[in-house]
C-alpha cells in the first residue's frame, strides 16, 4: 500500500530521509556481550507468572462498577463470566483459553520485500491484493535462501482424493449501519451518534483528545477504539515526574472485558478463543479473541488492551461471516504439485530458525575476501524440501475488489518444521485473469 | 517445559536461537532507541530488550520475532523515559520549542519544519508515523507492534499520514 503522492512533497518521505540513526551499527562485540550476560544469569530464570485468581467472585464484585458501561444484554454476560470457559494455567505471561483450535493458514508471505536473485521468480504480492504483507517477522533486508531461494519439493504418501470444502465470506455491507456502530460505541461507553464520513463511521472526536471509535468501510468492517484517558503513561503536561503506579489487570478481568465487547456486537462470545498477554513492566494487559470456524482460528482477530482504569484500546472486525457453501478442492497431491507451479507459490509461512543463515561477515580479518580462482564452481544453493504432512484448513483471501473470503487451503509441513501454504480451491474456482 | 534430563540440551537450543535473534536484530533495536533518545543509551536499552526476550523466550512468537522485540522496546523506552523526566533540558537544540520531557524522540530530529509538523499531530499518530517511516513497519507487523488488528493498523496509519500531510501543509503556508 504505497502512497502515490509526489515523494518530494510527501512529509513521510522527508521523515524517512531524516532518520537520525541511519547507518548506525552496534559496536563490535555487542552480540557476544548480550549473550554472555544471559548465560551468567540463573540457568532456569523464573518466567513471569500470570496473576493467579483464587476468588473469582470477589474479582467480579470488585470489577462490577468499573470499565465498560455496557448495554443491558452485555451486562448480564459480564456478570455470568467464568462458567463458559476455562482459564489455562501456565507459568508464562501468555495463556490460551479453551480448545487449542488449529491456527489459521496464511496464504501470503512477505514476498514484496525480498531482493530478487537470478533464477528466482519475482512474485509481486501487491498484484494479488492491497493487503499482501501477511506474515510478520521476516527480515526485510536479509537474503533468506529458504524462502526466496530455489526450492525443490518432494513428498510421498499424500492423498490423491479431491473433494469439496466449505468457504465463507465476510459480509461487511450488512453490518455497516448506524445502529450496529452505535451499539458498539455504547458498549465502550461512548455517547454520541455515529457519523459517516471520510470512508468510515466515527463516534467521538477523531483527533485523540478524547475516547473515540472508528469503523473503516473495508471488507471486514474493521473498527478501532482508543481512550487516551486510560493510558497509564499519560501525565499532566507540567508534571515534573511521571510515575504511573498500579498493576496490570488480571487475565480473567481482561478476558471478561473482551467477551463483553464481543457480545455487545451481537456475536456469540463462546465462538471465539481467547489468549491474553502481559508484558514485563507494562501496566496494561492485552487480550486477543480469535473467531472459530470449523474448529479453526481465523486470522481476523479482535484485540483489547485493558488498563486498571478501563479499556485503553480495542479493535476487531464487525462483519459477520456467511457461508458460501462447498467449493471443489484439489487433492493433497495436486496441491503439493502447485508448490512447483509458478501460478501458485510457493508461499512459505513459517521458517525454522536453523534454515536462516547468519549474515556473511566480510573484512573481519582486515582485508576483503580472497578472489575466486579460475575453474571455481559457483555457489548455487538449491533447497531440497521434504513435505511430511498436509493439513486442510481455512485462509483469508482479499479480493482485488475489496471483498474478503475464508477459503480452504492446505498447510504443508516439511521435515525441518517449516510450513508452506497453498490454496485448495480447484482451478475452476480461480480467476487467473489480470484486470 | 523441559524435564531435568533434557534441560541442558533444551537450554542449548534456546541459547542457539537466542544468539541468532540477537545477531539478526541488534542493529534494528539499537537504531530504534537511537532514534528516540540519547544515542549513548541506545545499546544499553537494546541489551535490556534482548534480556527480556531471553527471560520471556517461551512467549516470543518464532515467526514474528522483530515485531515482538519492537513492542517490548516500546515498554522499555517508556520505563526509561520516566526516569529521565527530572533531567535538565540542556541538550535540546532549540530550547523553548520542544521540551525533552514532552517529545524526547523529536530532540534527535534536526529538521525543524518536520519537528514542528510532528509535534502538532499528537503523540499517538507520531508514534505510528515513526514506526512506519523509520522502522519501516506497516501491515501485520505494525499491527503486532501496536497491539491492534491488521485493519485497525492500516486505518490508523492512513489517518496518521493524512494528519501529518495536513499539519505539513499548514506549516508551509505562511
């Protein structure tokens, strides 16, 4: 999604050019010092414990007069709380609630940022959909031979049966009205009528001076809410010291707040899976709600960040999913063959760390590398990828027209633990035309 | 979690993973802090983030390490700043226009016009703009770092860019 404005006049470009740390590198030995520091610490450093809630009733009583001013229906959900789900008890700061549903499959990887090498097809992800940078975390200025290099795939024993699988669409248009937006706003404690302008619904001032809600008119009807009043780091402008105190809310409190919000939007809170995180040193706790379809998480999750005083920010998708019925899909074997078909991929979605190469270090001995001698063969790495497992799941797909679907996709796992995704729909359901 | 007998090999794998993480992302983290505060603090703060990543290594998503690091860096920076509020403002190039206590990240920016425009868009938009322009984040990565949904991040970035353009336009017309 690049901005097509004239770069010279675009202040973002000027900002980019004004990077005060351009070219800055850490001192030599920084990595070694950091690693040495952690190895001298206790071998089994205690992980951050999540708050153990021993008395749920007292917890709810304390909470009842805080946070969300909810509509009557949602209020009853808030009080009922815990019976509908189980809190997973672990020692880490992040917990998963309920089920353990399969993770969503991503059909797109960060292709657009990779440098191209000779012989590697350059796939322009932006031609597929506007939001094409799907998988975070890939180093953007490193050559990653596993993902962008030359891959040869092998598999055996994959099923050759084709069949059908259900697909879904996000229906943003049906949900886009003042009534729905108003109900969500009310659940978040906002008064004021939703206004349709600038490509979305707005409730509250949009300049950050007070709590506000914004609903974008995109394929999933995404919303975002922010209340600067609840930012624990917000201090008086003339204060001499900024010392926010307090503790991050408990996991139960945060998940309950998220469930209330989900319910207030007309959804079934039990049709979601919840995870919660609290970061060391943070005064807020985040919750994510993952919609479940056919036992699988979809990647259009809801987020909520809760501070002691209330909801700091929240976001999600208001569009409901509608069934499109069953679509014809290819067999595992045929999908596997698509990995070698330039029309389809391959799109690597997870990469084992061992496959990443350390950056090549030149000149560490005080001189450049030795010149290659005559007859030297070129280094021309080709990755042999052995597929060992296939899973049929759902992936989100953005149409060029802006609509959003959940479609059957295969996730292949290779022997090294990496995953590769391929769309499962039969060719007859794919429109290969451009424009 | 590793059993007693496997603890040693489990820890060795963790250490190998961690060493790779530090090697790969040191530059990004040091630059993050050098853009938002005194350069002499950047390496120490980056080291703190990595130390947190080690302590919380079970929670670091293996497919999205850098966004997790940036998110942790945000908290580390906030913690660090509140210790700096009481320091005198002698380091500010244009004393009186920008107080270090308000916008420490802008004190490193010597482009006065840009600093003025950024100062007027508000702290949240500024944070998003810097993550986009300097860390190169958008899309899913930006969403992870901000802790919001992908569509929320797209919308927030789009609005922040618009507000910067508006503020920039106002400054140019005098």
